[in-house]
């Protein structure tokens, strides 16, 4: 067996991916901009084995629910079709952060799976081609393949919807302090939430604003304009949850502590501590700070009741191959 292992980081979206124009290809309603998270990683080993009769999650792997396993096997089918092979595969994967809790575990998971499996199947794909393939497994996974700050381009065809780096990890020393308020799987997954967006009367407005948000946030990152970047990042986070809360049925990802963190960040900023928040589809809150303020923000977050941990992340690299394997 030719074992290939890849490690990929999760990412935090500043302009959000919420809603699709094509469910099969996972084409988003708007482009998005994100940052890779060095501290939140998935490591995956894949090996194609002619002796296997079916794809197999390795016994030492992280346990996967049936629905998650089915998505893994479907992604392997896409890669087999691309490589023109029928061989079944062993898969082992390990996360160093909570899965299914709103920290984009599917992004790092499908990025690592796609890169490892493509190499194990003998494919020689460009980074752009890998982002397109990863997107078909999990939309946000395309943003975890390039390094640093990444833009996922809006596109109405498979080839047009891809991700690329807009600035390397060392471009801007942003720290993401992730306040963990929920480590268990959220009750409504992102896939289910994406399917409900058109039931919200505010979705079309959010999509229009998100297209503008991509421009604002990209410019803010490239210019290192902390205020413009932070203010638009907060607005976009609220717009996502406004759509979720007004979908039919409504989706309430927040917990009381989620709102408490938002209010605390606003109060800190009014007092001179320049931090900003963003929230993906979940209850956990990402608090963004520059290097000089990161430790202060982390300490203040740990003092808030209801936060079980604070994950401190710098800007991460892209998906990369490792020599050590999980089995």
C-alpha cells in the first residue's frame, strides 16, 4: 500500500459561505475570504489497497458517524473517477480540535482527505484543481488548501469556483482567540443550514452585501487596515446569523454565553482594546486581535463564565504532506 498523509488547517471565514446555487457541486451564492488557523488541524492518511472490498475507516481512526463516513466515501469516489481507478481505500483521520461545533472541521477534514487521496491515487493536480475537488466534498474545504489568507471566488461553473491565496501567512500577524462554548456536535449542521437560506426573507440582501464584503475585507487585509477589516468582519458575521435565525424553521446557533462574548468584545473596544469578533455556524466565538493585544484578550475570555477553553491560533499554512502516517 502506498500511504499518503496530509495535514490541513481549519479556516475562519471573514465573509461567510452560507447558501448554494448548486448543491451537487457546492457552488456558493457569494465569494468569501478566510484565514487559515495554525492551531486547528486535521491529519489524514489514505492508502488504496487492491485487497479491500469496500472503503474502510481505519480501526485506529477517529470515529465517524454514518453520514460523515458516507461523505468521505463519496469524495473517494470522485477521486477514483478522476484517476480512472476502482481500488478501495483505507482512511484514518485525527482532529486536534472539536468536530462539528462550528470551527470548520469539515474544511480541514476534506482538504486533508482530498490532498492525501489525490496523491495516493497517483493524480498530479495543481493547487487550483485541488481546491475545486475539495470544494465538491465540503465547500469551505477549498479555502484550507492554499496558505494564509484565502479568497474563494464566486463562480457559476465548476471550474470558476476555486480558492487561491491573496496574502501569505506572514503578511499580517493576526491572532484568532477561539472561545470554546460548545464542543459537542451542533444540532443543525452547516449542510442543513445552507439548504434553508432561501426561506429567509433577508437572504438576497445578505448575498448582495456579501459580494461587497469580499471587496472590503480583501482590501482591508492587503492594506492591513485593522478597523476597516474588523468592522466589516463583524457585520458579515451578524448577517449570517440573521439569515439563520429567520430561516424556516429558524436556526439558533447562539448560546447565552455567545452573546455575552459579543457584548464583552464591544465593551473592550470602547475602552481601547482593539479586538473584533466573528462567528461561524455554531456557538463558538472567534475573537480577532493583533499580536500586542492577543494575550490580554485570551485572559479576558478565560474569565467569562461558560467558556470551557480558549484556542489561540496564528495564521496557518496550507495543506501539506507529512512523512509520518496514522497507520
